[in-house]
């Protein structure tokens, strides 16, 4: 019997939980990117196997399927694929601009304060010694300074997304199995993309595509298919138990004496917990976090409409710009800790100020887009309001 496609189950409106948690993920990434930041102890990477990267990649896949799935069903593969590639190109251009300005920021600070350690710590010594070769390698996405690995991963995932989306719309199970097969082969055969001047990508796209495609699968009806299991008390209990286990293991990283209580066979089974190749333990940790979160944060959760959730939602809706801003701010925070003060109080001020700037910029982008839509919808001055397509609930103003 032919498998029924998921399109009939695709939600009409955007799920604002996606924006909320993507915004929170951007804040956590910013905090984690500041070296030796005491405030980063509040981020999830210290209490389990996964971190904010998993949240960002999963939600990006979910949102990409939500945006481009209907376009492919309505206009066909070529039109939708062109739109996906256009988005990948936009992110590539943003990455190039980010690379140029980020390097200028680092080089200026290193020269002005006569501290070459900035260049070494941020991984840009090759650029300063061989700028011509380094720029070419950067354009090929092979050379990436510290904290600039996420956007190249996103570019590659989007560039190869259209065939997966086509398959997911026709045979969801087959599409997910194809993604899982590539993930397995990347482990078995050691697939990865080369980095420059040596090594491989920090985030192996052959492995991380599984989480991206799984997010797309959930957006195209997979979430409804899994709802019975997600809402099961047994699944909830297993998720909580796994999170407790991961937390107990994570404690041994910071309190070595506790490692004596971990059986030897457990350590041999779980280590190394590979982030580059998206270890299964990281996937399970992310899924456990998702199950527990969905248990309490429903689609109609009242707090989604509260002023307290609005800042994170705004950042999540404009994730590309806010992520780029976060990269600049993280280096600025590192500069303040190095040149001004490295006390915990300063860590709190820098972290809070950075998040406040991210929120303010997201609000400004949202305001500008809203004004721009109103101007476009006014037509020739007939007094007509914005076009319906411009104010479609949940679709306006958000990043794919």
C-alpha cells in the first residue's frame, strides 16, 4: 500500500514555539561563544550531552520544510528547489560578509592593543600570514575562524535539501531512512568535508543532516505521527531518566572524583561523545529534552503570548541576522574580559548587555519589516491596506 503523504497534516500557521526556542538557542550560542564566560554555566551544554546547536539545526529543518513544503507541492520541484537555493545563497552572502567584518574586527583589536593572542585564539593567523590563499579557502567554506562553523553547515544542508524535501512529501518514511543511511555511512566510511589548512569540518554535514531532515519530517506530519508516543507517560519517564543519566555523567567532567562511581563498561560504551559526527548519545539527549519540553510547553501555552516570551520569539524570527550579530558580540565580550575586567560581575554585565542588544536589533528588524510591508501594501495610495499575503499569520517576518 502506497504511503500517504504528510501535506494534509501540515499546520496552517507557524508554531511560535519554534521561534521561542530558536531565539533561546541563539542566546545560548552567544554565551557559549565567549571564552571563559562564567554565565555560560547556565547553558545546557554543561548538564548533558547536547547543546544549543542541536536545537538550532532541528528547528531550521522544521522551518525550512514548513516554508518550502507548500511551495513544492503547489509549484513543483524546480520552483521550490530554486527558492531553497536562493535562501542558501543569501546565507552564503551573509557568511562572506560576516567573515570579512569579523576578521577586520579581530585584526583591528589585535593591532590596536598589540596582542597577537587574539589572532591565535580566534584561528585567523593563517589569514594574516597568507590572506590571498585564505580568502579563496574561506569562499570555498574550507577556512572558518572560531565561532563561524554553524552558517557553513546551514548553507550545505539547505543546498542539498530539495531532493530530501521532494522525497519526504511523497514517502516520508523513505525520506527519513535515506537520511539515516547517509548518517550511518558517514560513520562507517568516515565521510566529512575537508577544512583548511588541515582537518575536517567541525560539524560534519553528512551526520548533522539527519537532525535537519528529522526536523523537516516532523514539520511535514511526523510530529503528529509521534504525538501518541511523545504524550505517553512511559516515554516521558524514559526521557527524564536519560536526562538524569546524562547529567550524572556530565558532573564527572567537572568533578573528576565522581568518575570513580561510573562503571568502567559504561565509560567504554559512551566515550568519546562525538560532536563533530553528531553522536547518537547527543541525538538521544536532544530528543529527551524535546519530549520533556513538549510535555509542558504545548502549542497553546499562554506564555507564548506574554511579554516575557516576546524577546526570544523576535530573535528566533530573525535568526540569521541575530546569529551574525552574536558572533561579533561574543568577540567583543572576549575583548572586554581581556582588556577591561575578567571578574564574574563583568561577565554578567557583558552577557546581559549582549542579549539585550540582540533583542533590540531583532525588534528593530521586525519594526522595519512591518513598516516595509505596510508601504508595499499601500499600492498607489488608494487607501487599501496591506496585501493578505503580506500579513499571513506566522509567515511574515520569520527566517526559514
